[in-house]
C-alpha cells in the first residue's frame, strides 16, 4: 500500500525544474515491491568513465546495499545507481546480499558493464526480504526509458514518508567552463547526522577523479547533512553518492585543493545545505523549521555537538511545537551535550531577542517578542558559549503528535 500524507506546511511553494547534466540519464518505474499505484524504483545511468564518491551510514546494523557501496566506492568508477523505496533490505541476512547481487547483475548485464560499477541503495521497512525479482523485471524498461530530463520522476520514486520531492541545482565555474550540479534526496523520519542521514544523490558533468570527488563530498557533507536532524535516529540505509559524468571539457584536475575547484566547492556546499534544510522542512509531523546557530564554543566540532544536543532534545522540540518560549530547555540541552560550557558566560537569543547573559536572564526581559517569533514557521535560536571561536549551524524541526501518528502506523 502507499499511504498519502498531507504535504508539509514547511514545503517550498514550488519544485525546481532541474536542467540536464550531460551524460546523466534517469528513469523510474513501478515494481510493486511494497507500494501500489506509484513508481518505487529509480535508475541513474552514467557514461563509461564516470567517477563516484560516497558517504555512508556508520550504523553497526547497516543494510546490504550499504555494504555493497562501501565495498566498491574505493574504485571510484560507476555506470549506474539503482534505488528502491518501500523495503530497506536491512537485517535480511544472506537473502539481502542475494537481492543486491541479483539486482545489480540485472543492470550490469543490460548495460554491459562490470557489476561493481552498479551501486544500489534501498529505503523502507527493515527486516523484510527484498523481492529482487520484481526489481530485475523492470530493469529493461528503466534503461529504455532513461532520459536527461527525468529528475522529478526519479526524486519522486525514492520517497517513503516524504510529503514532497526534494531537488536542488547549482552551476559553477571550473576554469573557463561552466558545469552543472543537480541533486535530490529523500528523508522525513529516522533522520540524524551520522553520515549519511538519508538517501541522497548528486550528479555533475564535471570531470573529477574519484579520490578528489571523495574528499570534496566528505567535506561538503560535514557542513550540511551532518548538521541536520529530525528525530535523532540514524538509519541502517543512509547513503549519499556524488557522481561525475566527465562530459564537461575543462582543465584536468588532480588535487582537491586545486584553485580551479573553489567555485565547484561553493556550489556543492550550497546544494547539500539546501537539501539538508529540505529534510528538516519535511520532518514527520513538522510545523516549525528551526535554525540553531552556535558560537563561542571551544571548537567547531564542539559547536556542532552542542547544536545537535539542542536540536535533538524532545523537550526543546515540543516547546517549539507548543509555541512555549521555554528557554530553560535550551540551557538544559547545552549542559547535557558533554562539551565545554561555562554557565556564567552562556548567552541565548531567540528570534534575535537576547534572553540570557552572565549566567541569568537579562534585566527587564520581555518574552512577548519571543512568543511572536515562535508562533511563526521559521524559528532561529542563537547560543554563544563565550569560551572560544568554534561555530556551527544546525537545522531541525519541532516534534508534534503528527510524528507519532506517522510512525505508529508505518508498517500497517
């Protein structure tokens, strides 16, 4: 069955139309693995010589597709990415490995490429064997129907409890040439930053070696998808892949610190930050998008950890949902983070209104403008530790009864 959820009130008003990326073709199809009446498989076809990089979940109970990607990413070569929704193929033992083997074999044989150049990702219910025969059966149609303009179809096919497809695009200069980056991802629940935090795919026509691509992706993911959380739960299936078709004719690139990559890095950072924010905007049951800015921490890593402690706090998140300006819960979350903090230097603001300073509430604090701010849909929390130069920004959403409604009936 396919359960329809109301579109998140935080969803963008429009869905971007992505341009073509030379050398990349996409297709979607309905395999019936779990859902009926919708596409649930996506295939991205890449040209010979395309390179790939990825970051994967650190979960110790990761899925069979994650194991497969981890095994083959070091080669840095790819001809296809196959993705299914509805079944995570996680905690499925030897049957899970078999499903990956047969699904990727079907694509490899159809394309005439090595099986280790076909990457796979799966999302959905954990613990149910994946009927790979249904996926293999639609591979011929996927390859025949692959087009350069099917970005929205591909993004829609990989959704589970998502209420809208999440896509973004950027352009960048490499030397005298302009290259394109397109990306899409899925994620709404079981979202917590332990890289990766969902299924996400970015494609570019740049010609970048796999090892360089890996460094660029790891750095960009650390500033974006590792800074978003919905519910504090890390999935077994999280996969983020970046593929480069190599179709663009720019100067050769050999090192990740090559000056010609400055603008490409900017574009990659921007596209992943935009996609990360869309995850929080589609958080299950979300009604508020929350940005948490941390400054004055002992290090950037400490700042991020403190930000995530606030972002993952059920007490903070429910206060925001209930439009209760209970800033004491932020104090609590900072204190529990395990990072260095000085109570008497902690400064907290919400919506630009200073609330605390010098270890106590500021004189003549007026809560009214803070309440007005949190009654909106976009909330900004600023915290300054006052002990160093570490900074980070983290994105999350509120926690409502809608989250319980969605997850209490996920398998039924």
